[in-house]
C-alpha cells in the first residue's frame, strides 16, 4: 500500500487547482465529479472477492468499515440511520482536514476538502446500485458528518 | 476451452461478446440472452434458497445438447457468462471458477482505466487478449 501522504498531497493540489480555476464562488462540481469517477472505479477492485451484499444497510456498513479503512486508514467513528434512506457517517479525525485546524478555526475552507470525499462515496454507492445524494457538514474541525440521502422510489 | 465469453452490464446490455467461431456469433448472442433470465432468477431467489446467498459464482445456468452455460455476478451487478461445449467433459467446476476469477480481475483493470466510460462497450486490447487466451485453453 502506498504511503498515505501521497494522497494527502495530491488531494491538496487538486483542491488548489480547482479553486484557482473556478469562475463562480461556490462551484465545486468538478471536485465532486472527480470523486465520483474515482469511487466508481475503486469499488470494482475493492469488492472483487467480497461475498454478495444482502441489503442497503450492509452496503453502507461496508463503506464505513472496509472502504474507509482502505482509503483513509481508519473506520468511520459513528453511523446513524433513520431507516428511511438517510444515513449519517461521522469521522472525528478526517484526514484531509486534521492538518488544517482543530476546533472552530478556518471552517469556511472545509467544504473544499470534503467535496472530493462526498463524490467518492456517491460514486462507490452508485456502482453498487444505491443511488443517492451525499452532503457533509463540519461543526468542529476535523470532525466531519457525511449525510447520505438514498433515492428510494 | 470456452467457446464464447460475454460481459453484460448493469442494465442487461451487452458490454463485450467474444466467440471462437465468428459464424456462430448470433447463435451465442441468443443463448447468452436466454441465460440472463436464469441469472435474474438465481439472484432474486436467493432470499428463499438456503445457503450460497453470498456466492458470486452462480454455477451451471443452462445446458443444451451441444453447449453448457455458466454464470457469475459481481457485487456491482455486472454479469459474466461463459459458454463451453458439452462434449468437453474434462472441464471441472474449479477450472470454471478460476476462469471467472481471472475475468473479474481483467474486468477490474479495464474499469480502472481513467479513459474508460462506464456506459460504453469494452474495447481494451489487454482484455481481448486475456479472453482469447482463455478460450484457447491456456492459463
């Protein structure tokens, strides 16, 4: 496995690149799309030798444990659901943010850093057949809460 | 050893079909399409069937006079179908499993290609070559 620092540096540079080229103030859709394609492809490799998933909850649990472990080297600290398609994943030491600040400083730059991961989760779930919208919120750096809203027909 | 290998996407559209004998290609398209029904049945019946709920390998789907059809589903709902000749009785279950594992491995490589668009058919040379080798019976 490669050193995690490579991902951190590359990710920081991608964020900087997108920030310099965005025309509107809050246009982070290209970051989200990069995350989406990455997630879509990585899940194909990750689930190669995995037994079939029984239901949606098991897929989300897989994201919280093995997927997060493979990408960030740790598991999700807290998972909550309302059993109606809304899942909240809490990561208390989000790797992309823990070098920026601790506490309530620099909260306005946080969206730049969690958008890629939102896309990553959305892409992975899309490839597994779960169509959803992923958002995130940060109240205290570096703890991030990812909200997954599944489109139930 | 296989006579035809097919990869079918999530929406049941064919992503890749390759046959040893180009004259029989249409015939194999039909056979694979029919086999898809059996795949769907196995996937949905898993709630009631005992055991093997977690298996990706579906085993022998269909058997005609001259051909046997095997299936495999990935977690991302991609289906692999391999057609072999019934006369070839030396093909063991384990060998077919190995073929599917290799197929899955090369497929994962194709998907990870940054220039690959998930909605288009597979046109990778490496994938083609692995499939040709598999049909010829080499490792």
